[in-house]
């Protein structure tokens, strides 16, 4: 199977060589790797250009957005599509969205291919995160249905059927919800990916949770599901995360912000997450 990688990156000078080297050392190399430098102000672009001069399948696109602050969500998707729209020949079997602060095991994409071949209903797959915190590697979350947006591999047919990635804050949750709604499977396989910048670690937690809450409203999350998430966020540090999350949801409600997903997907998503919560509670 052939694959194309697209990496939106910004100010990854400290980590990008780890990602570059780990892809170069893969047992199965990509057909093409498009790296979009999204307005870096450090030495990221110089490092990328050096590697690109040595490997013909690494292509760099400079996106001059230096005045914009580092942000997740729609900004990342916009940079992703800057790379995606530059693909001349879409002759690949799956596409990969890969961050620039990771280290992959050298059989990572070989494992992706084996899983895609093993079950043709798998639409999205990926490993699990080990966050590097100090000298320790700490696993992020359980190994379940959710393929992290930092290293998401999507089968070409699935990507096309779900309409690609949405230009919204929580795009890497909605894509798999739509995929499952359409009958695709997601898979998290037991292969670790080292993440040098823990998820959300580069962002202000207040702005981050406010945006999560606002997007929860815009993606039609039910009030009961929102309240459960508010309680869950409030029960762990930083404790005010729940407050900013709920504040974002109420902001969207009173401003009557436009909804960004269909009622059909909303119904599926709310039912899916509530069922997971119920199963978790009653399995204890």
C-alpha cells in the first residue's frame, strides 16, 4: 500500500529532527511527504529545507503566517489542506496527518499497512501516545476508539466518504464519528509514539477549554453530555478547566453561534458518547 504524509508544523525546531529521522528510518517509506511550515519564527524552516535537499520525496511548502499565534483546530486543518491541495497525483491508498513533535517506531507505517490489509472496514488507525514529561514517558489516555490527530492515518476511500477533515476546533473527533456513522471502524493499535510536546501543552488552558466548550455547542453536544464533561474537567487539575469549558458552551448558546455538523451526525455522536459513559460507570 502507498501512502502520503502531510505535516502542518510551526516552531518545531526543538523536535522536528526526531520526526524527520523517524520517518526516514521507516521500513516502508511514504510515496511523498509534504511538510507545511505554517509561519515558523524559529529554525524549523531551515531544518526542513536541509532534509528536503537530501530526500526527493520530502517537499516543503512555506505558509507565511508569522503574525498568527500557535493554535490548534481549524488553523491546523487549513495548513493541512495547503499541503493536500498541492498533491498532483492522488495515487495513494491512505493519507497521514502527522505532527512535527513526534518520534515513530521504525515499523510504524508497516503496522498501519498490516492493519488496513487485515480488515478493509478499518477507515482510520494509529498507535498510542507516550508523552515525554521531563525524563519520563507517560501514556496518554486509554487505548480505545480514538485515533489521535497527531498521527492519524486514513484510508483514501474513508477520507473521501467523510468529506475529509472539517475546519473546526475538534476536527479529529468529528472525522472518526462520521466514519463510524457511515460504517467504518477505527483502530488504535499497541505501538507507542513518543510525543515531545504533550497534547495542548503549547496552548493556554483557559483559551483551550473555552474553545472546546464553544465547539461543543457548535457541534450540537447535548446539555447532559456537556454537563458531564464539565464535571469531569472540574475534577482534575487545572480545576478551572471545567469553568472555562462551560463558559465557552454558554457563550455559543447565548450568541446563537452557527452549528457546524448535521443533526444526523449529532444524534450519532451524542448517543455514542453517552453509551460509553454509561458502560464505564456500570462496569466499575
